[in-house]
C-alpha cells in the first residue's frame, strides 16, 4: 500500500484536539471523514504530535496508507476542498517510504506559545493567544527559562495523564522574545511530555510577574513534583509549528517558527 505524508495547518478552537475521542470533533477524525467523501476509504492517520483541545498547528505532520496510489497534489487539493469549512488546510502532500512514521521518525518538534499583554482584549487573535492584560518582564522570563533547558526529569511539568514511559527529556531550546504587546515563547526538543510546554509557560508567567526568580523556577524543576508547578497555561496560545526529520532519509515537510494568526 502506498504511504503519504501531509503537512497541516489548523485552528484547534472548538475541537477535542488531534486524536479521535468518544465525543466531539477531532482533527484526525475530520480528515479521515474527508477521505471518505472522495477516496472511498478512510485511512488511519498517525500525527507527529497529539495536540490537545484548543491547540493550533502551522506545521503538524501526519502519515497514512491508501489502497490505491494517488498523485500527491490531487490528494492535497481534494482534502482541502472538503476541509475548508473546518479550518484545516493541507499545506503539502508527498509520497514517502513505507517505513516512514510521522511520529517515530521525527527528530525534533518546535512549539510556539503566544501571550498578548495589552490592556485591550484580542479581536482578530481571539482564541489564538493567551490574553494577560498585565505587564510581564520578557527578559527575566527568557533568562529564567534557560534553567529548564538540557536533560532533566520534567515530572513537575508533566500532566498526571501523561503516558510517556519516562519523565526524562532533553529540552534543546526555550527562548522568549517580546514583539510589541506580544510575548512569544519558542520551545524545541525531540519530543515533549503531555502538557509540558503549557506547564512551563504557566510557571514562567510567575517569573514575568516578578513573583518567581530563576532560582525558584530551577527549584520547581528539581522538586520533580507536579505540585511545584505554576498554573498551567491555557491551550489557545499554543501552536505546533514544525516537525523535523532526518535530512536525506525522510522528506522534510514545511513549517515555520512564526504563527500565521
């Protein structure tokens, strides 16, 4: 059976997240239903990242097998025709080797978290940023965030529902910048624990408010205790922006560090 990969952009507002659930609209399920409308089959999709309810993507990658071969551009156009109403777009589609796996072949993932710090609420970016109408010190947040990079036990920043075999991960990047009224947090690693980025962002908010220092954040990490974590940031500010694959062996689907809304 031929195998394909697709790079996806989607608005996670109003969904239960990537994965099919017993109730509610999922990104995975919506795409599989779209296949049924033109391909006569509903292939099982495996995504590179299981984004939660309300989380967005500008560079999610998924793979699937079809019974008969298709021209990739025809698949992309047909999927986009049926997905348009659901705020999901296929940015790219490619034929891939049968041993390619969107999740397990990935060598890195990049997330972006957006915080709007102005007094006025968002309008065009409603449900796409975390609105905090308070001042935050982005420089202090960036400096403190470096205490979280490297290889650590991230139990403090791990959801109780996380199914990962180990809480030990290597965080390659956690950079924070201010662009006008917006603070952008860039996180990169081979893989992340469930809720890890949102948990780290919630604790970094305390640093930005002046309530925590870098030492406090480092102590929370060292505690390896979920109770030491700050409040978890909401999902609407989070984007999966890029998934990386080994150059020369797998296709390197598009994606960008910059959110497109």
